[in-house]
């Protein structure tokens, strides 16, 4: 079938309309005429994949990665970096507008590295070959490289034959010092050639939660802070951009502030905040990450932090402190109702909301604007060329 693409949805898919139905088309850009085949049909929408671009957008170019069409991870591989940012900005503008949050200026922070930025990739292994599952499916796409991964990870991918596994999955993490943590899931015990250890800086190899080599963690040094990160703990995937976010938000905090760092992970923001403010209280669901956060505070000689393990929605309502400022950096699902309720019934001077999902961010902002005013909103391109963005909003208590 042929379609004309009006604009992009928040997942970076082309939107077209047929009578009362919305049609989402993967691999299509605004203004294009495409031939597409149906993938899925629901009551109010249909999902298609562009099979032929009949009238290409002026912005379309040859993708920067030879695997992008098959793997689908880099939704904007077929446009320039500058244009990918414009599309991402338009998506957020659209989301804000649809939720009645208009006249908000969106600033953009581009990524210093447009490729070779990701410090963590997760691959499938099939028939001793590495690859990704095609976006939204279980179709295996073999790859020889992933150009958005850090150079140390790309070098390892060239030597992946030094690891023998028939079927399974591998997550490769790295730090600024090119050290690599390999996390393997497989029914068979993986075998490694000695050359792997000789050629690459292997911080650790973990197989089904068992540490086979060195340590089940790595260290990351950023901005004179040292972070221990366990294999299971979250860490910001594009550290240049994470550092940019921190640089922008830290001036909001003052010496006398008591700050909640909700969804604190290994304490990435908590430690930076602890160097400035009176007290930082972090909450995080992952026990390994909370152990890391507690350890990281003492490793960096910071004594004004306390960390609580559990769900923010369960712990937050019971905490006795009176924070002056709150930083939230939730998972894609955004803030739970109980968390929004606490924020709406307390009088916090300032909330910094960092989000990796603009859809849930906008949903939560809409609610929070009952009591808080959005002072700034900035798109940080944490994940260049993919459909993902990081957005940071600063909110202040409304003056009555
Ligand atoms: C986007 S990460 C942010 C981590 C941290 N702020 C950082 O910069 O490294 C979200 C974190 O929320 C944690 N998490 C997910 N659901 C949670 C919940 N209901 N309560 C507390 N933490 C949660 C995850 O384990 C993850 O560490």
C-alpha cells in the first residue's frame, strides 16, 4: 500500500491516516510517499514497515551504518545528525502540545560524540554469531560491528571469535579507561582464548551470574569522582552527555539544601550533589546499586549521604526528612501515582525531572503543573541516531 507521511510519532515512526485509523510506518520520514507492508493491525491503528521510498524526503541520505536497515536500532541512521535532532525536537514539541503544555522553549544539547558513544550494548548469540534482534521482533540480525558503541567495545566485537558460545546473549559494558565487563547468559559455559585477555582490558567475565574471570564490577572515573558499578547496576550510557546534564543542573543546588535523589542508581548524581549540598538522601530499587552507592559515597569521602533500598513509591511516603529540592530520574515508566501524590502534597522548592521517556515525562509534567511551574526544558541527545532522548525539566513551586 502507498502512504503519505505527515509527521513522526514519539517512537520515530511515520504517521499517516486512512479514514479513522492512524497508520504508523517504520522507516519513513515526514513528507515522504512510501510503499509499505503491514506488520500489525489493532482496532484504532495499524503498523506498517516502509518497503520502498517512492518520494524521498530531502533530508534522507545513505545510512551511516550498513546494518541499520536490518537491525533497526538507529531509527535516524538515514538523516544527518543535525536533522535527527530537529526530528527529536519536533516529537517533543508535539507531545507537549498534545498535553496542553504549550509555549515551552526546548533547548537542545547535542552529543559531543555522535557515534562511538555507548558504553553498554546487549547482543544475542545465535549459531556462534553475534547480532541484534530486529527492533520489535525476535528475528536475529547478525552484525559485524555496532558503530554507536565505544571504540573499546567495537574492538572487542572484531575479536568476538575468541569467545565460543553457540546460543545465548552477551552484554558488553565499558568505561572511560577502555576496561570491559562481559556479562554472558547461556546454557553452555563459554570458552575463551587466552588472546582475549592479552588483547583487551577485561575487567571481568560473568556467566549466568557466576564470575569466571576477575571481578563482577568495574570502576568509572568522572569529574574527580570514582564510581564502582556492579554488572547488574545501571550507569548512564553516554557519559559525555550525563556530565553535561550534571553541569547544567548542579548550579540549581545550594549549600543549605536537603535533596532527595529518587531512583539514584549507584549514586551518579547523589555524589555530585553531596559535594555541594547539606544532605543527600537516595532511593533505589536495585540492592546491588544501593550497595554501590553507599560504597561510592565512602570511597569519595562523602559523609552527608544516606541510601535506602526499595521502591520509591513505597519508601518516599515514609521518609521523615523535609527536602528543599528533589531530583527524579525514573525508568521509562515514569513516576508512580504515589510518588506524584507526595510531590503534589509537599511544598518542595524545586524539582529536577530527568527522563528517558518523553511520553511519561509529559504525562507527569501535566500533573505536576497543578502545583509547580515548568521553568526550563532541555533535550539531551544521550542516544544519537536512535529514537531515544533524555529530557531534563526544571520545575519550581508556584507562588500563590
Ligand atoms: C534511569 S536510571 C537512573 C539512575 C541514576 N539516577 C543514575 O544517574 O545513574 C533509573 C533507576 O531507577 C531504578 N528503579 C526502577 N524502578 C524503581 C522503583 N520503583 N523504585 C526505585 N528505583 C527504581 C533502576 O534500578 C535504575 O537504577
